[in-house]
């Protein structure tokens, strides 16, 4: 009985050799665990391997290996595969280095021939997202990064001669395809302007810009745009403003002008220029008095509406600071223009803020409808007199430099109690 069992075991070993005795050509996923669904695993994988076995002094792959080579090519070089693969060709030969080199070269020449070039060339569809012009796509053509290594198996430890801890690598060529977009198409995969969180200061006003809040271009190997340049000119003193007064320009509403900030930049855009909606990820801030906050002073910026481009109030909130309160509002790159400070009033409220005059030719007179107004009167001692509600909108302080607190954390959600209605 024992002899029969031994003979059966020997017959099984002869007809079904153990998989660890000799490598089997095929496609593999490097994994410490068995891959249950190989077909699914080979759908645009991060890493996969092509293993080709050789006998004796063979220096070229067999005809039977062409299907495997073709399958590896269709995965790694498919134009719609979103992965960008590098190639590492490793030849595990004996002490004959020339034999190992010729085997590796035969595999490399197959991929070069398929690309009709002297080296593997890849065409790939590359999706691009631009913060201004939205999503687009381009066809990239790049030389596949390729490295070749030839090993003498006698000099390698046993663990190094196994793929997935079970498949021997002696007398094989192992091609590893690894997703590495930076290596394939360059390290400039995205442009973020500004490249880091930035703070731009005027005399009083300041502009906080998060990284990439002005311009982003993701998924490209193109050169990033030049550095952003921004200048703030704040006109918040009441004297120059009231001496030549005008309301905030608007066709339908009456918007009291209490100062303005001019933002100039090499990245300025019109509100209707970009196809993508611009995110309000930039914050404009000024130090403010409690009187201005109580008077519900607001920021006004150009906004695209159904009637065209017009000034509208921004969601203005107050921020506590060291030594001064702050007013803050979010803007976007399409509002790099003149930002006004003021408030909206009704026509019947004009007399609460301004002095009526009969003649439009009086100094500093402006007209609303059929009536004429001035923003100030000169007192007996030559000082300017403003009506109390109008005066409350200005930060009338001695001309001196004031400490501006550091920017608040932009990620902190706005407190509804701090929003100025």
C-alpha cells in the first residue's frame, strides 16, 4: 500500500511541478496577498509586472510570449489610461552578464518597435483643470523613463530572487511598470498662484490670499505663470472724498460712498472673463471704528448680474483685533478693481446724509434725480461739517500709522452674530 502511495505522489510531481520550482511567464500584481480577480486588478493598476522566462542560453523571448507582451503594451501604453508608467527592466541571469543584457535588450526592443521609435514613446490623454477656463484635455507625447538592470543571481539573497515571495526569478526578465507622473512628464504638475498664503498691505487696508486663490492650473507640464504682483491703494480719508463727492456708481440703487480701495494686479480679470465661477477665497480687510460697525458699513465690489456688471454689497463681517476692530469681506480675482466702502440707502434718506442745495454748480455738488446735494459744509472756523449718519461711516482719526493685527484664520467659520446686516 505504501509503495502505491509513493508511486502516485511521484507521478503527480512529474506531471504537476510545484510552482516554486520554475517561474511561469505572465502578468503579475506585486502583492503580499493573493490577487483574487486578476482581470480587475489589471485595469489601470498603480504597479504591475510582466515576467518572461528563458531556457538555457536563450537570448530572445518566445513566440508564445507575444500575447503577454502585447497585453502589457495595451495596458501601459493605452492613450486613455490615466496612469503614467515608468519601466524597470530587470534581467536575472547567471554569471554571464552578456546573456542577461541581450535578454533585457530583446524586451526593450519589442516596446520600442511597437512605438515605432528607438525607445518607448507614450501618447496619453491628459486632463487639465484651470481655475479660469475650466476643464480641458491635451495629448501628451513623452519618452517613457526606462531603466535596465542585469543581475548575477549568485550574488543576490534568496528573498531577492522571489516575486511575491513565491515566484522564482532565475532565468527571467521582469518588467515593472510603475505609475509615476512626475517622472514621466515632469515635476510641474500644477501651478498655484500665489504659491503660498500671502498678505498684501496698503496703508490701512490689507489683502489676504490663500495659496492658489488667484490662479490654479492642475494636471499640466507647462511652465507656471509668472509671479503675481498686487498693489493696494486705499483712499479712506474723508477730506479728499467729500471735497469732490460722488456716490458709488449703480443704475438702480443709491449707494453712499465712504471710501474706496484700488487693487491693481497683473492677474486682473473682468467679472465675465472666466468660464469657471471664481471662488471667494481672498479676503480684504480694513481697521474700523465701532461707529462704522454700528452704521453697518459694507464693502461693495463689481458683480456680474442679469443686468450686467454692477456694484453689490459683499458679506461683510467684523473681526476683533489688538487695538482695533476689523471689517472683512471675501472677494475673488475678478474683483481686482476698485472696492468701495459704503451703505445702501433709500432716496428719502438722502437728506439724512447730505445737505440739499439749489444750484448744481456749487462746489462739490452732485445730483440724484432732480435734486442736488453736497456732502459737507464749511463751519465758522473753516472745519468741515458732516451730518451725523454720514460722519459715522468714516474713520476720522489723526493721520498716523496704526498697528494692524495679524490675519485671522480663514478656515474659521463666520459667526452669524458678526455678520453686518
